[in-house]
C-alpha cells in the first residue's frame, strides 16, 4: 500500500512584553484526495505593530490562505494557487485598511507559507517573518527578509501584505527528505537569537518538537525580545511513495470490459453501435438506460494493458474532462456503478474539423474566424486551469449540426498541478501529432499555451488553404520548419496582414509567437500595423535565409552565364 505524506508539528506564540499578540500560525492537513493532489499547508504571519489592524490582518492571512488554497483547482500548480490566493487576500487587506482604519496602511502583516506536496516544499513569502530548513543537523534560511535600511541604526519593512494593491511574492521550491524540519519564526525570535543558539536548541530537542518550540520562545524572551515571540515547527515523518500514476490506480485496477457488441448492456448502458476503432481504443454509441440519453462509451485497447503511459493518458482524459465546464469542451460524464475500465462522454452529432475541411475545401475568412473564436474559447478554459491540450489537430475538434465546436481527446493534456506529484512515468517523451505539434513539444520540452497557439495557427492555415504552413512532415527533426510558405500562394484572397498573423502564430520559436490567444484573435480580424512595417523592411532583415538563398541563386546563374559566354567566344 502506498505511503501518505505524514508530518508532526508544534507551535508556541507569546505576546512577550507587548499587551497584544499580533502573531498567527497554523497548519492544515487535508483528507485523502486533497492530501495527494494539494499537499499539507502551514503558515505564519506577524501583524505590523505600526498598523492599527495588524493583528487582525495576520489572522485573516493565515486562516484565509489555509482554507482558500485547498479550494483552488487541483490542476493548478502550487505557485499559481498560492499566488492567486495571496493576491486576493492582499487586495482585500489593502481596501479594508483604507475603509476600516482610514489609512492605506491600516492592515499590514508579514506572511510566510509552506506547502508540502509529494517530495517538494513550496515556500511563499512576504515581509520579515522567516522559514528555515533544518536538514542533517544544519540550518538553512530559505526566506529573505524584506527590510530596507535607512541608516546603520534604522530600518523599515519594505514589503508587507496590505501595503499596496499589488504584491510581489517570493517563491521557492525545495526538494525534501524524510527527517527534515521547517522552522517558522517571527522577528521576535530570530532577531534575538543567534544562529548558534538556534542550532543548539534544535540539536538538543530534535525529537521533542513542543519542547523545541518552547525553548525557542523562552530563550528569545530571556534575551530581551521586544516583540511578540512565535515559532512553528513542521517535521517530515514520511514522504509519499504514492506516485502520480497512483492517482489513477483506483480506476485502473478495474478490469478491461468484455468484447462489446451492439445490443449488449454494461453497467446500465446499452451498446447501440461501434463509432470508431483503432489499435489504441474503441468508441461506441450507447444508450444510458436511466436517463434515456445517447452517450459515447470509450474503452482502452487490451493491447496496452501493461503500458503505464497509455493507461495514464486514457484516465487523464476523464480527469481533465470532468473538471472543465465550457460549451466548447467535450463534456465527460461520471459513470454510475462502473465495474469496468471505460469513460463516458456526451454524444455530439456532427463531424470532425478534419472531415469538414475535406468535405468543404478551403474555407473563407469569415468561416475561419467564426470557428477560430470557438476553438479559442475552449482553449482559454483549459489554460485558465493550467492545462495545455498538446494534441490539438482537426481530428480532435468536433463540429455539431448547429456549427458548435467542441475540443476532444485530453489524453495528452499537460496538467501543471499534477507534474508536481512525484512520478515514475517519463513525461519528457515528445507530445502531439507531427504536422500540428509545436517544435518544442516534439523535442520533448514542456508544452505551454504558446504550443497550443502554434497548433491552432497550423489548423487555421489549413482551413484557409487546404495545405500546411511548412508542408507535410516525415521527420520529427523539424529541419523543414524553417521556411514558411505564404498562405497567399495557395489562396490569393487571403489579405497580406492575415497571412502575416498566421506566420507569426506558427513561428518555430515560441517567444516569437503571439503572447496570448486574444492577440491572435484580434490580428485575424484587424490589420496589425506591425505587419505592414515588417513588409516594408528590406528582405535581408525580414528573412535573412531567403535573402542569402536568393543571392546565392543569382550568383550561380551569373557564373553559369559567364561560363557559357566564355565557351562561346573561346577560339
């Protein structure tokens, strides 16, 4: 059985010489599923004494972070989740500070948070509270104090929650081992203890966390601490042996379904007919006997029973589809009383975009823009969840009888949050279909929103021309993806500025493409002055390779002509 992440922890917080204690610290250990997908969270906050609502601010930050972090999508990375939550908390503190205390600095606090997920510690930090890592008897300060010195004697806090509508958050990711500890301290402790004193206390009380926390606070107070003194210690007892593949294990342990035929019934679904079959899967039209709705039942091929990568992709399709709610994303349904391995999706009566292109030939610009808007809307829904399709192509886009577009096949989707879970599965293998995948994906690099944008650019080019921007590929080495073939060569009705927008979308370098899907969408509908300026540049600047190829050709032609002339006049 897989081992779960397990910790021990202790904390101590005292007001010290001050009347009120404005420090807050706490830990949240979620239940089974969230423990794997989101991890364990802990935080400390030190309300700024010069602000009227510092104590309230520290309480809100810690409680808000520990609750809201676990409410963010499981697909989000820790960095994204923590950043979104802290950004929202910071804006609330800033606005409340102005309204409740008549001051933009009414609710200020430091904040240091830790998320333990799989075998990594993710640390977010604002201010001068601290997080240390205690590893093999040594102490390392992970966070950096956000303090600015006015003189040798005077300093001030340069960064705090609630001080400004926009907050700059420090982020660190640290690989951890069993037996590691993380020590959270407010400045009432670390400003009054030397590193040697800290280490002495940790080394002498390593196996009694509460005694260690007590000693840290009491020693700081004995050393003359003039502030609240708070500390929290998290000790890693066990790291999860459960891998990313184990997330799917509960479902993948189900047996493969029997050989399905029309008329057969399985778990409350009646098979009507086979829709598609390949060496990787079979797809059937089925009737939900409870609701009376037609659905699509997809089964994996028994040929891949022992292929972990394939099974992960098959199960990932359901995991992704059930977390996205968008009119342009195929809806994956939750099976009832499932006793076999398959997934259920809504039935879309229509055809693939690939078939649509074959049936209709090159589309006009109006049709292309209309379909592009729907594809972009679906991609945005994925990207907001930090998911990237990675296999966008005409055959993975459905168009129903009403002209509504739906993206399908999420078996290759990259999910940022799941990549943070330790896995034995190799994710460096090239992703996507050769003619449509971005070069970086085919090289086995991480695909991003720019990779999906590249695939979309290829699809739009094909819709308008019936061709591919670099011709059909027969090799993943991508040497042929150097010379863009102007779309106007195949469809003269395409405006030059639209052609330029397509060329930018399918640029081999991700950094040269549009920054966002919205930017591409705008450039397909409005002439971008940049493209006109580029068209006016000399060929040497616009396309150096084409310039030198052309020059070489001209020189070769001149040499041949001179040689022929020489032969003619030679006596």
